[in-house]
C-alpha cells in the first residue's frame, strides 16, 4: 500500500495515531466554532494531507525522551488549553479513549511479546505452530510472519516490526534467534551457543539474556526440535523484556507510552513466566536427546545452548522443597556439556542447596570440578572473591546462595595463585563468618569450613603428586 511508514513511531506512538488525533482535534474545534464544515470536508482534508506526505522526505530531529518528559505539560494544563479553544473536558476524555483503542489495534499493547519469524514457509509454519502451543505462561505472545530480509538488517527489521525477537536464517544455514537490544542496555550473554568467560559471573550469571542464539543442528521438521526451538524463542522474547535488559515503562501526562518495548517487571521473577517456559524447555530438551538416542558428543548444538541457559537459570534462585528436582535436572543437563566447567560447578551448588539429600554427591561433584580446573590450568577473567563477598553482603540468605558461595570458593581454590590460596586458608572463613547474613547462620559457616577442608586435601594431594 506504500503506507507502512504510518506504523513508524514518533515519541513511542505510531505516526498514524498522531494524524488521527490531529484530525479529530481539528474536527471538534471547527464543529464547536460552527463554521459549517461537515465530516466529508474533514475527510477530504485528511486524505489530501496523507497524499501530500512523502515519508522519504520526512526528517524528524533526534528526540531526547528525558527532556521531552520534563517539558510535557500536566493533563490539567492540557485540558485547560483545549477548553480555551472550545473543546470540552468530556470530548477530551472521549478522544483519549478513542486514541487508546486505535493504538491497541494498530500497535499491539506493550504487555504482549512480539516474535517475528523470517523463514521458509515450511519452517515458519512448524515453528509458529509449536510456538502457539506455549500458552498459559502468564504473558501473551504474538507470533508474526515477518518480511524477508538479510542478517545484516536484523536490527533495523526488529525495530520496524516492533519485535522482541526476530528468527532468521543466516547465510551459512543456521537458524538464529536475534533478540532486540535497547540503547545503553546491552545483552548479558552474546550467544547461548558459547560458554561465558570463566569466572564467578560466568558460572552464576545474574542475567542470562542473549544477543542472539544460533540454533545449530536444529531441524524444524523434527517435532521435538521444533518444540524446543519455539520454547527457546519464547524464553528469549521474555528476556528481551526483563528488567535490566529493557527500559522501565515511561508515560506522558496524557497516558501515552514513551518507551517502545518497556520492561515487564514480573517476567523473570521466581515462579514467573520465564520459570514456566524454562521448566517446559527442560522436559523437551530431555526428549530431544533421549528420543533419537544421541550421545553427548552427538548432541545438537542448539540443545547444548538450551542446556547452558537452563542450568544458569536454575541456580539463580531458591527452590525450597523442589531443590532435589532442581539438582537432578541440572545433573542431566550437565551431561550434555562434557568438558565444560561451569555446569559442573552449578550442579555442585544445586546439590549443596538440597541439604543432606545430596551431601555426598555434592562433595564428589565439587572435588571433581576442582581437580578438572586445576588440570586445565584455567584462570578467571575477574577475581571471584569480590563476587563471593557480594553474595554474602547483598545476596538473599538461602541454601542455593550458600551453594553458589561454596562453588565459588572451589573456583578460587582451583584457579588462583598460591598466595591467594594461603589467604583463603587463613582469613577467608573468618571474614565470611562475620559478614552479612552469615553472621546469623553459624551452621552455614560450618558447611563452608567443611568444603574448604576438602579442597585443601585436593590441592595438597596434587602438589605432592607434582613433587
């Protein structure tokens, strides 16, 4: 039709809505003045305006939204000005409701997640069909067949389509999930297809939102593959709107949204929509592997990507009575990632979080992770001790937090130089015992002392073997 530009946004609102509002305002003004203009004249004037507008010549200045919000008058002031020109308060309220209704039809509400799919018809049909089955998640998801484009145009096409994620195949053949990014709010993880850099924040990332996810080895004609790809896509769309990744919602005094795709605060909270889709993802991931009899070395890359995100998500919060099931889930997922240190440390943390149920398993897992790290002679990008102290001072008291701290101590012990290990031996537990919430939990301090004693035995035995 040539009018796609009407959906482009000015101050968070489609251009078409501004034109409708302007025409309504002029119509009401002229009617109140009684100058004889009828509706057909107004319609002809609006049609003439649209015909003369050339979107290729339309140049809008860059708008600073913070300054704009500060400059917008209050609703009372706006109402007063409109009444001065003959528009009654009742008419203004009606106009607001009408504009809101039209906005919801032309541009979906910001509470709806939008997923664009740019794939061949046969693949798009499968992905969208399985995606539509992912309902009852606590958030509405809209799947849209997007226009064809290039990978190099993803950022532009995601913005123009108002998508949270765009699924598109790149030139070498892999399907990719591209996740929308906002200015100043970069992704926490480049691609779930690759581990994060080794370190405390890489083992226990506070955020898992990716910039993209390469669905390597995904065959959308395989039902389990298609179901897992759809769940990963929905999870990415949720993470695109999680606090930290997306900007908080901002509204003008007239109620107009100034943020294109604002954060949905509850989306990533424990037990929220993200937890629900991750729970389904874990079950589907198991079917993908067990269904075709794959062994670890033959596990498709996109299943491994799901396992990385899944294990990182599960160790991020407390599970209460479900701690045992959480540990078993991470145990299975870690078998899909042989040779990677991060999932083993996550498993140790989850096993410690169960209390006595997996105490012996936790000890073996922790010692195995420590030995593997020492053999690899890996070093952390950033000092884990600062993150450990942050967990003690600012973290939520609980068994999973305790498990993360214990696994973090193992990470330091296995990767740090000798002088740091001497500090661990002499001073760390003293510092921990008198810091943050551990001051009130002497039993947890005893658990950490036991972990440190075990780790000292592993390192001492290795030093003797080397001698």
